[in-house]
C-alpha cells in the first residue's frame, strides 16, 4: 500500500480545558452509576404521592359539595314547611276572626243576642 505524501505531517489537536488535559475515560469509571441513579431517584418528584394527594383532594371537594347540597335541600324543605304552617295559621286565624265578627253582629241584633 502506498503511503500518502501527508503521512507524518498530520497530528491530531489535543483538547484541553483551562490547561487541563481531557481524561474522560478515567473520569467515567470514577463515578458510580448506582450512586448517580440513587441520587436522581431520591430528588425526583414522587408521582405516586402526588397522584394520591390529588385523589384525596378531589374526594374532599366532592364530599364538601354533597354536604353543601344537602344543607341547601334541607333549608328548602324547612322553608317550605314554615310557609305552609304560616299559611294554615293565617287561614285558621282568618276563620276565627270571621266567627268573632259574626258573633258581634248577632249580639247587636235585638232579640238574637
């Protein structure tokens, strides 16, 4: 095989940062993958806990809505009962008032009272 006329003239560029040469291969073996994963796992969001909290919050909201609806319904029933009782009382008082008026009228008529 023929040698290129550029053989021996080319040398790769050395990469360095701040005057320190790269030693990526040994740096990679110095880090424990298990420790890295464990650290990431410890600081990651706890999605199962977030979901459980969301479900508990939604359940509490629904319970509060049902309780409020029950209170409104109870107040409406109680209000209707009070109105009906007041109507009956007024009707009874009206009837007794008419009887009192009639009784007074009869007492004014000579020979009836």
